[in-house]
C-alpha cells in the first residue's frame, strides 16, 4: 500500500530506509528471509500476515549469512503489520532471546507509528538495551534522509 492505493514497488519501504541507515553507519545490511517467501500480490500478503498474527505463527527463517555472536549494537528495521511486529521478526527475536545488545528499532508504517511493537520488543528481548526508535511513514521512505540523519545523531 502506497499513498492509499496498491502499487508495485521495486523495493519495499523498510528496505529503502534500512539501506539509508546502513550506508550512513557504514554497516552491513542483513535481511531476515522467511523460508516460504511472501507473495507479491498485496491482498495475498495481507491474508497471510493476518493469519500468522492471529495464529501466533513463527515462520521459519533462512539462516543468516553471519553470526550475531559478536554484535553489540543492532539496528532492527521492520514494517508494522496490523500494529504489531511482523511474525518473521518475532521468530528471529525468539531465536535470539538472550541477545544482550543495544537494540535500536526503526519501522515503516502507514499511520500506526510503532503500534505495539516497542512493548513487544521489550518482552521478546528483555536483555537488550532498547534505544529510541525511528518511525517513518512508508510513503515518505524515499525522502526520509533528513529524518534518518537527525535520528542517527541522537
């Protein structure tokens, strides 16, 4: 959904913001990828994500290309789905329950800001030091450079 209408985007809003953050921080970008990829048809994605949330499913993830064993600071980006963390992000965090990092969240949304994701993060990764996050409206992801730079300076 972009600007209130369904549109095909070459890259997702969250990926666009994540790339800008990775470049600014000169850090690698690592994507969480579910074993069963999401369809590109918007209505199909809505149905699947709603079902995953209602049934509290934990979609299996492909292995990460690198270990998080030495990571001390993690910038975690996600779209807000139905006011919640996407279920693949929940899977990842449950796998990393004891992760003792400084966790800095950022999200894209279409009006819900962080929704309930911050309280979910606190519950899923209690050992993490949670930093103030950045919420970008998805339709503004392409022009969020100034907001991202300001947030990173804090």
